[in-house]
C-alpha cells in the first residue's frame, strides 16, 4: 500500500501485490499516465489488482521441500541490489541465497567490478558463476574478475563462492538447501537450465521425505 501526493496534498491510496520500490515507481508512472487520460482511481486500482506481473521479474518458479526458487532478469548492479532488497522485504527472516551469472555484455566486463561488490548486501549467501563466453567478452575490454568479486563480497561480511557453470553450482548448493531458503537466480539468459534442475532435485527430496 502506498499514498500518492499531488501539490503536497494526499491524492489517493493504492495497493499492489508487486514488491520493491522500483515497482512502486512503475505504478506511480502508470497512475500519472492513467489520470492524464481521465481514468478513475478505482479503475487504476482494479488494473493493479489484476496485473500478473511479467516473466522473469522476481518470478517464483516453484516452491518444493520448503525452498522457494525465484528467477529474475537482473544483470546491472543496481537491478541486482534492488531485486535482492525487495526479496529481503518480502521474505524477511528467511535465508536469501543469491546466484548470479555475468552474462550480459556489461556484466561480463570489469566496468562494474566495484558496484557488483556492493550489490549483494541484502543476500545471506552469494554464488557467482563464471563469466559467460569469456573469450568473446575479452575482445571488448577487461573481463570481470569473478575471483576478485567473490573476495570483495566476502570482505563485506557475506559468504561468497564462485563456480564455473550451472552444473557446478547445483552440485554445491543442492545439498545445502533447507526448508525456508529463498534462492534468487539472476541472469539475462537461460543459465544452463539451473532453475529446473534445482527444482527437480528439490522434488526428489520432497518425494524421499514422504517415504
């Protein structure tokens, strides 16, 4: 729930099931545009109530064995931080595991080396994949140093590890998952099918628990 002010006065209250400050800003832009077209506040709220969000934006891919797996397109440091901040607010008290793949052109390069070290502050545990297609990225400039990034995140008090690919990450993380965990997977690509693979392992765990 949030309140919209106009000229210093309260203009209206709205609710959205979307989480995060950036989504509130998106809603505010919708309100401004809709009001300009003469759409009533009630109709605006009705639209918020029925809007199902978009794919790959804090999309819950599944919850199995008490573990929630989330997919998000975040790849810029600011988007990573805002996504994790929103998830921390929604899943307060639960362990938040961030798994990130540097796959977009900007994320593969060292231009955001320092900003990335600060972007994971809302996570409890961080896993960084190897830079996607390093040889191609190196043609454009210095490549993101994943080992250095993991070190920098660790220096900020966050447990962090790196693995070369999705399968190596799954091999490490799957046995560590426990009920209550929230796994936020961030990449602008398919990330080796990591979401479905983790969910498949969790399904096996759930089945075994029933036996």
